[in-house]
């Protein structure tokens, strides 16, 4: 009889893990599969916390979460979040998660590259 309880416990654990992983994946998807575009000026970024803040053309301040899979480019080069400077002009594609978090799909740094 103890063997049956162990089997039941193992099956229950697998099912619970499946639902936990499924809900975590579901949170990464956009609400209504709606990808938005916005342009603005960078007011701050945190490459450790994966966050970027911009001020839009209508002076609205917005904060975005930048996942590791986000594509960040400048001209024709891929860059990292740490390469984007304050006051840079950017265009951001993003979606809003079910928990109302702005999550970046891609960032285009419209500032010209400077050879240093």
C-alpha cells in the first residue's frame, strides 16, 4: 500500500509542476497578442535589473522590463542594454503582460554610432 501512495505522490508532483510551468509561460505572452510601438528619449536604464525608462514625445514617462530575449539594435549592429545611453532617441516594440507590465520585444537606438 505504501507503494501506491508513493506513485500517487509522484504523479501529483508532476502534474503540479506542469501547471506551475504552464502558468509561468502564459504570463510572458502579450494580452490579446497586441504588440505596440512607441518612440521617446531614454531617461534611464539598468542593465542589471533589465529596465529602461523613456519619456515619450507627449512627455509621458514609461518604464519597460527588458527580457534577455529582447532584440536591441543600433544602425545595423546588435547591442546590449548597457550600450544605450541616457538621452538616446529610441523606438520600442512592447507588449503589456496580464500583470500590466510593459515588456520589451525590441529596442532600436536611433542615435548615430560614434567611433570611440
